[in-house]
């Protein structure tokens, strides 16, 4: 538990440092020491607005990724769905092989500029860690509790909901953590399609050769990724404690 808390505090400390670097009052003097601090800094209120939009887009992309990933994992771990495992693995591997920026470029002629093509690209990109992590979690669950539940008269759906998923929860949370961090870190590419993300100051900075904008956008994106990692590590630790308690109760009965 101490090691888990140490990781949580490390990620939160890194998030705080990156957020500090992103502040106009810090980014400009920092680059000024390198001879680039005379240019205009990106306004803090605009940066905060973009951060809120960035998180919203990353979160919305996780909804279809979680539904498809967990649903697919449940499907391929059932006796009647195992034949679909190779197909599912091939599809998610192919989705991971295509860079999100390519999906954004291909999608925006149909979906238009803005958040929609970015959400689609991120959802496709994040399915693989969710599906593979959940599949591994369900396959690693001991069959003894499931068999005991079946002997007690529980239906397959009840066994999945009340036995398998609770026992697999820590590994599933780990998969969701990885997927969400990927989503947060990659959402910046949506600025290329006109989405309001922390990639916006990076794109503007590249266009205007303003290194301060680039540093602020990159640091703010890193701050969000570290913050998400730290918070989800905490959730994962709580899930592990819950499963340990669930297992202890099961053993007591």
C-alpha cells in the first residue's frame, strides 16, 4: 500500500510541476533565460478553458472505447464467443497501428472540423488496451468462485456481474487507466482539426514561431496526463482493497 501511495504522490507532484511550467508567469522567464522569453505568453484563462475542453473530449472518447472494449472482452471470454478471439485481436491491433492524426485527417471531411473526428480517433485508439486488459483480467479469475456460485444456482449473467467482474476489477481499472492516459496525452492532435484542446497553443506557436506557446501547451498536456495517472492509481489501489475484502468475505463464508 505504501508503494502505491508513493506512486500516486509522485504523479501528483509531477502534475503540479508541469502545471507550474505552463503558467505564463513561469514559462516566459524560463524561456527568457534561453533568449526566447520576449514573446507573448498564452493567457491563463484561455489555457484553462482549453484544458476543460481537452478533458471533456478525452472523457467522451473513453465512453465508446470502454463499451466496445469491455463488451468485447466479455464476449471473447465466454465459451460461445471464444472463436471470435483471433478476429477481435486482429481488429484492435489494426486500430492501434493507425495513428490518431491519420484517423482525424480521414474523418474530418465527413464529420467536419471540431471535436467529432478527434473523439472518433481517440475511441478507436483506446479500444485495444481496454479490451486486452479486461480479457486478461477475466481469464485470470480463478474458476473456483464461479463454480461455487453456479452450484448455488446463480445464472451466467449473475456470475459475471457478482463474481467475475468484482474479482477482475483491479486489472480492469489498470487497463482503463492506461487507456485514459493515452486519450489525454493524444487529444492534443485534435487541434489540427480545429478542436479546442491544449494542442491549440502548440499549433499556434508553431505557426507563429512562438516557443512560449509551445512550451505552455506541452506542459499543460503533461500536467493533465500526470494528474489523470495519479488519480486513477489511487482508484486502482482502492479497487484492490475492495477485491481483497471481497475475497476475505468469500473465504469466511
